[in-house]
C-alpha cells in the first residue's frame, strides 16, 4: 500500500476493524418483517435496529444477554446485521457428532438422534393441532392414563383391557344398559 496517504490508511484500517464484531443482545423486537436487535458490542458501543438474519423456515427470539456476532458491510455501522446469535447458558452440551437439537431456555427439546429416533421433551405438555393426525406403526403408552382415581380404566394398561372395561360397563337410570356400540 505504498503511496497511500496516512489518513486514507487509517480510515481503511478503522473500517476493516468494524466489519466483524461480537456483542450481547440487550433487547429484541419481533413484530415486523425482520426481527430487530439492540446490541451492545464488546467495545461498549450500543447499536439499535440491527436486523437479525434468520434462516428460512426457522424463527427464534433470543433472550437478553445472548451472545451475538454482527457484520457491518464496509465498516458502516448504520448497515449492521446480526448473522449469528447463540446462548451458552442454555445450549445442549455433548451431543454426538451428527445429532441435532432444538431447545429453549425452559428445557423443552426436540432431539434428532443418529439412530433415527426423534426425542421430544416437553416441560409442560405437547399440543397437536390438526384436522387429522395419522400414525403408522405401533403406539405404546408407557405412562398411566389420565383417568379419575377409582375408575376401572385406571388399572387398564392395554387397549384390550380398556375395551373389556368399556364394553362391560352399564349406564344407570332406566335400567342397566350396556353401551350401544362396543369399543
């Protein structure tokens, strides 16, 4: 770079140093076409309205305090974008090579394992909302069914046992009537 004036070299050096930076998410806004972050860089500089570039089909809103990597094209801070947000406080550790997990700060996990298993761990419950749920293969319920204490179904551990209890039950009021359609 021989022959470049010192001021031009200084300006070029400053811009190069500003191209990539690390920082911490201070706040986020997720109600527009692009998620916006407020970021405090390691230098102490506070940037607002930093677009968070998320991959197609995936959306996640980072917790305040998450680490962020940002890029400023040509060193222009007014055009800064976040291209990687991570949070070591909640990251699942020691995954085997090739495995993938989706997780959150509450402990919910969807884990794609190398053996072909998809393990889902929900802290509270799993809600399925669909006009049709189709399952091929066997279904095995290993937990007790959610029935009232004292109900004969509470001790039925298989579908066959549930069928026997259901088909044998009778309705009172006007005589003991078995179900019109057996299970």
